[in-house]
């Protein structure tokens, strides 16, 4: 039987924000139930990537990991809420993974990026903590560690289960907490189990697979279906290029919205519709016209995205598993044109929200195009 060992904090230890759930309701154990694996869960509440006696590295060093096939590692929320410098967090994460690989070189490791934490008043991934870094930076850093150490990882940001808007339903301690309800624990476990299935499939591929493009008379290939590419908006990295960034982002978003309208018209027979950018970008000088352009551009984009969401909901282009309709997007107001990181983070979080919403709709439409 395949054996999995899980390292983590109170989320894996089964605290739902009000009480400890039974062992068979905890995320690692549910993964075991879904996959038919044997699970050992050594998660300890309040722990993180640090050098404490119960931190990740110390737990690895005092745990016998021989005989296990897979490891699942999930820390980070406590690093954000009770922070040290991000470079220190990174080094402690590296130390733990290096120790894990030394103790079992054959262990296949999945790093789960932390779900969103609202305990310190944070409402977005871009709100900074007392050490002046945010959850988005933590996630990016952990992906760097995963690539450096050759690990698989799961990133919640493209399709989050937990957001500030739904936290009162998905978290036992609501939108001032971090701990999933039992229902959310099961949803998290299902996502991670699917990731493990993907890892096992990749592991079982032959060393010299046949050419997938070569015809096989005994196993004819299905026709290739043209699907819709996801949206990826460039992020703002230079505040003195804000006008250019917003103008480019508006054009990218509008083009993708129009592509989706065309596909929906073709699939569902809806009325033909196209949208246009109506504002002209000023130059990049930090002036009131630029401030107004940025503010109104996001206002218009919010309306354009939500019109598309409403059309999809009206035509039942929604979650094929649950039938749940898509929630409208609510962008942050970009009001103060000041050259600081908060302004930059606000702009970039809006691009993240737009991307996430449109890519969710793209996923639903692509399933129809592929006949799934």
C-alpha cells in the first residue's frame, strides 16, 4: 500500500476554528481515504517554517520517514501572521526540505502553498504584515523553493477555495480567521488528492513513450479541439509606467472578453456582443488625469467582466460539478496615486482578480468545447 506522511500546522492537525475534528475528517486522512493510501499525520498546531523545537525542520529530524512513498508539506499561515524576514522563512523551508530528502531520497514531495489568512486584518493576498511582506510574496517565495528543490507544488491562487468574500462560509473562524470548516477540509483534500493522482500518473509514464503524433490504426486519436487560452495580464513593476500597464491590461482583458462572447454566441446562440475600451490613456506622469484614468479603467473593467459573468450564469455556463453560478467580481478602488508598494499591490491584485474570474469562465467553456 502506498504510504503518505503529512507535515503541517493546525489546519492539517484538524482545528476548524472552534474545535478539533475527528482524525478521519482531517485533510491528510481524507486524502488517504480518497486514494486508498495509508497516512501518517504529524501536524502540530501553531507551527511554521522556523528553527523552533516543533518547526518543520525539527519535526522532520525527529520523524522516521523511511518506508514512505509520498510526503505532503503545508506550513506558512503562521509565518505570515507572526512573521520574521521573508529570507529567513525561505531558508528555514529549504532546511526542512533538504533534511527530508536526506532522510529519504526516494520520497516524492508535494508542497501545498498556504490558503489565505485573515487573522491580522488582512483582506487580500497583497496586504502586508508587520515585517512588510504579503501573502502573495510568501507564495511566490515557496514556489522558488519548490523549483530549487525539485518538488511538486499546489498553488491555490489561480482557483482559490477560500477568499475574503466567502470566508464566513468556508472558514470555521470566518473572515477574521484561517481554519477551514470540515466541508472545506474535504474540498481541499479532494484538490490535493487530484494533484497526487497527477503525480502518480507522471511517475508511471514509460521512459520511451510512443510518439503521440504518430497515427495508430488500432487506437485512433480523437480530433484536436481548439480551446480558449487563459488570460495572463502583465503585472505593474514600475509605478512610473502605470499608464502603460493599465492601458495594456485593459486591452488584454477586453480582447479576451470579446473572444469569450464570440464563443458563447457560437455555442449557445446568444446575441452577438463586443465591448470596447472607451478611455484614452494619458502619459505616465503622476498627475490627476492619470489617477482618474486608472480609477475609471478598473471601474469599467469591473462592469465588463460582471456583464460577461451574468451572461454565463443566465446560460448555465457554471461549475459542472455543483451547478453553482459564478460570483461577480469586486475590484479594489485605486484612488491614491502615490509612489508606494501599496498602490502597486492594489493594481496587481485587481489584475489577479480579473484573471481569476475570466479564467474560471474559460475553464467552464473549454469543458463544453471538449465535450466533457
